[in-house]
C-alpha cells in the first residue's frame, strides 16, 4: 500500500521541508512572481517562554532589594565603637567620620580585652541599653592572635557578643595581624558573615615601638580602608564620606576600662 502512495508521501514530505525552511528565513521568498507568506513556525520554536507573572514580580523585588542594599543609609546614627587598645588609633579617625557625616559617636576602650572578656561580662549590654546605638563597630581579636584551639575556646564568647548586639547593624573590624594568627579571623568571619566583617590582616601597617599597634597615622589609613570597603560589601552600609585627613574630632564621650577589671 505504501508503494501505491509513495509519490504522495514524497510530495508531502517535500512540502513540509519547504515550509519549515521558509519559516526560518529572514525574508519570505518569491515563487512564480508571488511572494510567499512566512509562517510563524520558527518563532514558536525559538521564542523564549513568557515568564510567569509571579516570577516577574519576584525578580523585580529581588532586584529592588539588591539596589536598596547597595545604597548607604544616609540618616544620622548614634554609633558605638567598642574594643581593645586598638581603639587608641581608630577612635580619633572614627570621630572625624562621625562628625563629618552627622553621626554621634561613643567609644568604649577596654584595654587588654578579648572576645572572652566581652562575652562573659555585661558591659556591652549595659552600653547598648544606656546609649541606644543605631550602629556598632567592634575591634577585637588582637589579643587572641595566638590562642591555641581558638575555635573551641572562643566560639561561645563570640556568640554571646552577637546575642548582646541582637538586631543592631554592626561591622567587626578584624585585628591588624603582625604575625599569622591561629584562627581568630576565620572564627569571627564564620560567625558574623562577610558582610559584617572587615579582614585587616593583609593590610600593610606602620607600627609603634611595640611592633603590634599601628601608629596613629597608619590607624587612620586603616579606618579609611574600612570605610571604602563598606558601601560595596557591608550588609548595612551607612553614610561615611571621607573627612579631610587633618580633621580633628572627639567622640561624644570615651569610656575607658582597665585590665584590672577583667
């Protein structure tokens, strides 16, 4: 029976092939003086599927959220800066940033302190409750560079600090390593996340005679690096335009705690 209709099958197959070929042409060909009408078959095969309305809304919301996340919060903030003796160098430059950008800064320096000290005392809860900060900067870890098994020994104290902070936006400024550490940077970063941790150990510092603390000038450059990093990387960036390098300013108040309180 196939042989009987072989010619018809060949004709149909040829017509189908021609139809498909024409549908993929940029312009319909002319046959016997008449321009053929181009089918939409190719468009159907190659067209991208229309996104579902819900998917479109979700994509727009995600894009809008990403855009807003990248924009620094320009509202004036009450900033709490806490940490160890590294604040001697960081606090003056932070004060200049705060004054220049309309923020209010309180600085709490606890000499020789560690994550264990802050994580087992109520100092942080006290200052948060008293000063009501909108934003917190932390500089801790310099006294813990060489602690063995640090993840096992210090993780719970970092957790306690984060529990005290709660939902307040913050940035943890990593210590300015003068030698390789045993894991304090990795520990803190793993706890707070990349968007709330500034890694300082790979920066170059000019040091004071003790070989550990950056000079005041180097500490100012260090803080400038943090503020340059903030807009594109911080989870919650705030307005921190760069003040003049020679600008002098002081916090609203400096609270000092001695090693004897540990």
